[in-house]
C-alpha cells in the first residue's frame, strides 16, 4: 500500500485546500469592493436625478409667477406637486430687493416629509408690462442702432 501511495504522489498535481481558500478570499474581497462601488454610483445617480427634477420644479414655479403677470406680494407660499411620478413639496418666498417693482423669489424643493432641501432656485420678477411692449422696444432700439435687417 505504501508503494502505490509513493508512486502516485509525483503524478498528482493540483491546488491544496489552503491555496483554494486564499484564492476564494481574494475573489470575495474584490467582488465586495466592486459591489460597494456600484452601490455608490447608483446612489449618486439617484441623487443627481432628484436634484435635477427639483431644479426643474423650482424653475417652473418661478415661471408660473412670472406668467401670472401680476405684481407679487411679499409673502411665503407652499404646496405639493406631482412630477415624474413622484410627490414633491415646494416653498416660495417672495421678498423685496430694494429696487422699486423688482422682487426676489426663492423656491426650495424637497421630498414630502423630509427636512432635506434638494434644491433652492432664486429668480426675479418685475412689474408686469403690456404684452408685446418689450418686442416693440427691442425692434425700435435695433433700428435706431443701425441694425436694420
């Protein structure tokens, strides 16, 4: 029996159990690092998406106030809106700027029930003018400057 064992040993080639365990440990550490990296990238993408949506919602609220074509009152309003299949909370603060008939609007957007503000956008609203009046002023100034086209 010892002869068979002695003769078979030089022909047996392979990995020992310790070598296999070390290789598996190294592979597990590498896969864990890759999984953590992918998780961070997914979180960053979701955060960027939410901030982009919040930015668009805030800009839409400022545009709505401008399109109302009324002199805004210094006040604070808030509400909820649905955008991209999600619920969002917004808050608009209208304040004076020190310039007559020019108001500052700060719109903050967050998720409902969250204290974290995803985005704050500032805009300005002036006194409403006669529709089309700015176009007349623009074209008359262009003609006076010699930019007749």
